[in-house]
C-alpha cells in the first residue's frame, strides 16, 4: 500500500489533525512499526482514564491505591490513571424509601402492627461507602429498633390516635443512631401511617374503637351543652344579682326616708301633740279604708254604700246588701188593739234593698 511503501505517502505526510498527531509521536522502528500504534492507543486510554465527568446528582469518591483521598463535586474532573486512582460514583441526591410492618408490644401489654415508612438519602459519600459494611441494611435495622422502642413506651390509645409525636421522636432517635453507626445517611422523613391490631383480635379491637368514638362524641356533646348553658346561667345570675342590688338600694332609701320622716314627725308632735295625733289617726284610717271595700249602714231601714277602693280607675262593684229582718212581735197588747188610728203590722217583715 502507498502509506507503507518506501518513499510513498506515509503517515507523516497525511493531512488533517490525525496526521499531525501521528507526526508528533516518536518513530519506533520505522514508519510501519507496531509500537507506534501501541503508543497511540496508550495515549488515548490515558486521556480517557484520567478524565472523569460527575453528574449533578452524583459525588465522586476518589481512592488512591485503595485509600480514600478526596470527593469530586459535580462537573468535569481529572485523576491519576488506574491503578493509581479510581473513582466510585455515589448518587447523593436520590431519595430512597424503606417500608415495613412490624408487630410491637405496647406499654399496656397490647400487640399492635405498626407500618413504618422511612425516606433517606446519602449525606456523606465517604461514610456511606466506608463507615459501615452496608449502610442501607443498618438503616433498616435501626429504624425497626427505634420504632419498637418508641411504641413500646406508649399505650395502645397513643399508638392508635397520636402517632405524629411518636414519629417525630422516632426520627430524632434514628438519626442519632445513624450518626453513631457512621452510615453517612440522613433521614428526610419518617412516618407511621398505619397501626392496627392483629387479625386474631380485630373484632374485639373494633368494639373498643367504637366505644372510644362514642366516648369522644359524648364528650363533645357535653362540652357543647356546657358552652350553651353556662353563659345562660351566668346571665341569669347576673340578672338576679342586679335585681338584688336594686332591691337593696330601694329598701335602704325607703328606710332612710322613713327615718327622716319619723324625725320630722317627732318634731311636729312636740310642737302640736293633739293636732299631730289626730292627723296621724285620720291618715291611718284613710289608708286602711282605701285598701278595703266597706259598707257602712245607717239606721235599721236605710243602708249607705260607701265605695273606698283607692281610686276611680276601677268602677265600684254592685254591692249585694243582706236582707234585713225586723224584730218579731209575738202578740198585740189589748191596749194596742183598742187604740184607734193605728193599723197592726204583720208579725214579721222582710225588706231587702239591693
């Protein structure tokens, strides 16, 4: 071929960038020597082996002769060729998920199955690779142990109705355990989404749960009733207290006025005893008669009706007068029979005036 013939077009006379690259390589054993191509292949391998591209979600852990040396950040980087240095890429932004269901014995000696959901990621690539043998497995065991510890300290009602606080406490303790075990992991979320008793005791548990709901309903109704009745009772108490205060003030004022009037009356009585005594008697009689309906009679034949009902607002009721009976005369005397000009009266006479 022309490129390997003596005096022909060799690689040094080839045009383009590849020809110039070949021209720069040393000529081992002549233009057609295989060492020339071996050197070219080694140069290409060295260039590709030293160049490392780290993605945005990755971190590169560089090992020099098998020992940790540094961590490469995202972007293009260079390293020494293998076997001097090698790079292990770790996904540091991926959120990993772990789910499981574990039976736990509560503090009041009840067995409950708790669902565990843990979300985590790699925070330290060096510790994740070399801190423990298997960081993911350590997280699983530590998560189950932490949940058992937190639930074991709580009652069944707390596990069933207030798992949020248990989840917060379990997350904090799990993170401390991962740091102590040098896993390089960080917990982003820990939830206890479900808690239920085993299937063998589910009917009894449903009855207990129904009773608990009835209890809460009755408590809510009683609180609503108290919220309605207590303000009404307080308002009624305030009204009674106000009425009592008003009555107290009125009675004190009345008593004070009576005392002052009595003092003035005493002074007037000292000046004119007879006049004052008569005036008091008349006022008392007037006051008594004004509050009572009275019938005052005249002689045996005539009756006088005097209405004293205390005012003209009420019309006086029609008085019903009793029947008046004249005295009974048993027999007329002879002298009375002989008297002329007088007629005898009947033995009895009834007269009724209405």
